[in-house]
């Protein structure tokens, strides 16, 4: 038995060791030191520059000169600007947003900032009760013709601030944002012309029972907030904390929301919060789920056939679950997957592939049905989602990897396709 276990372990180790490096398939164009990123980190391409937030040398470090937001030349990888906050303390930055030629971001030092991209000057800042972790969302919430910004504060609810001066449009701190992890999805739910926010919160449990592995009465919820006022539009109980951000897809012109908690309990709802379908993909679901155009649910390295045709009534629920005919498949790859999976034809095959990265440094490429195409080795690993786009205008896609070794890597492809889903938020 020991011999078999040893052989199995050796085979696994050799399999990982034999994986081809990322650069064997996709040539390295440049790499740039940007510091440590997280699974909340997003990247933005704006006027030839890649913008990315950084936690600096360490997520725990204070007075770290590498904290802030980097603006990087997409062609050369040269750092053109670093938006660094001259405060004492922990100035880590994770999520960012850009609108109206302004850069918006929060820090772990209890502040939210707005900078002018052209002059690189601070326009305003807003003191807050705690950290800002997730990517902000921009929309004209107050109807003044200028993009405003909304975000969650870790453990302290949600804010919407004027893009002009940072004044408060609304605040909803009667509910707790879920550790600030979840990036809001914007969609006009109540048809008032202003996009509303779909997110997740932690409330107060409505029962003291603890007789289950996960129970809906524990106090975790998916929510929709009115973009004009911040008030609740609807609430859906779920069985565990939420790390995955909500996504949206359409079926015959009908918008549907995909909501998932970290125990893998997934709900598909209409815009009014009515649950249409449900399933469970297993514990540890941090990746934001998506429904592909060819009707597959993809989350991390997992894929399930997911359409009206494979749904069946479950006697224990008021909504449908995928029947036994729904095929499932996943890539066998080492490492935790925190990053959300992207969709792009990076291999130039004429159809989109699902491509993701693990915290152990493996890039996996699969068909949307879960069939493994390639597993490549990057460096230390990544929590942040890949960024896939033609960033340098050469007509071909590039793949950006924010590695946990503190570098941002740019790999080239030979694919002239457009990315179907090329970035996290």
C-alpha cells in the first residue's frame, strides 16, 4: 500500500514538473514589478495604459512604497505613473475603476480616492470607517451627467459618492457588506434609468440552530440595492458567505443573474430576484460563475451543461435543478482557484476557450464543456483573474498574469479573435 501511495505521489509530482512553461506556448513580451495582488484585483486598459492596484511588497506591510495604483505602458511594460498615497499606514489597493478620465480606488487605510488621469493629481478623498477591498462601480447615480462611484466598505455597508467632489449621494450601513469581497454587478432592475447594484451581505441569522453543514438561516444574503437611494430592492438568503461576484447572461432577450456562495450553492434568478434554477458545484467557490453562449456553467476549472433543456423539477425546492442528463466535467489541476475564468480564443481555434489560473501557478485552458486542452506553468501563482485583450494594437490577443511573485507578465498569442470575457469587472 505504501509503495502504491509513493508511486502515486511521484507520478503527480512528475506530472506537474513536466508541464510546459507558459512561455513555450505564449512568448513573454514583458514583465514589470507591481507588487502583490489579490483575487479582488482587476485590471483596466485605458488609452494605451494598463492600470492595476497593488498591495506592495506584502499585504501586511505598512508604509510600503510599492502600494498604490500602477499605470503601465501596454506596449513596453514601462511604468508611466504610480498613484501612491502619502499617508502613514497600510495603503494597499485592490479594486479600481476608471470613468470620465478619473481613477477611483479605495485603500486599506480607511480612505477612498479620486485622481485626475491626465494630471495625476488628487481631486478628492473620502474618509471611511474601514477598508475598501472590492472593485468600485461607476454610474451616474444622482443624474447630474457625471459618473459617480459606488463601493462597499469592509463590514460597514455600501456607499455612493459624487464623482465631482466625493460628497455622499447615499449610504446604506444598516447591512454589512461581506468583508468587502464582492464586486457589484450594475443593471437597471427597477427601470428608472439608473443602474442598480447586485451584491452580497452578511446580516443577522434568523435562527440559532447549528445542526447543519450550511443553513440558509445563518445570515448570508444576495441583495439588490437601488442605485438612486441605496435602499434594498430584494434579498435572497443563501447558505454561506459570498466571495464570487454576481454575473449576468441573457436567454431570448431575458436578463438572468447568476449568484453563488463559497459553498458552491448557485442560484439563477430573474432581475426581480425570483429564483429560476439552482444547483451546487461544491465547497470553496471563489471564482465568479458564468453561463457561456453554448449553454455551459463555468466556474473556475468546473463546467456543467446548463440550459432550459436539462432542467428538471426538484421536489425539495420551488425551482428547477439540472437533471442527471446534465454533463459535468472539470480540469484536474493543482492549486486553489480564486481567480475568475476568462473566455477567449487564445489558441486560435475558432471558438472561445475557458482560461484560468491557480494559486500554485498553473494556467489551464479548456473547452467550455470542461475538456482539457492545455495546462501550462507560470511562476509562483496568481489570485487575480487574467486579463486578455489586444493591449498593444498588434491585432492579436495578449494575456496578462499578475503573479504572486510581485510581477505583471504580458504573454503574446497568435490569435486575432476578440475576447468574449477578457477581464474581471
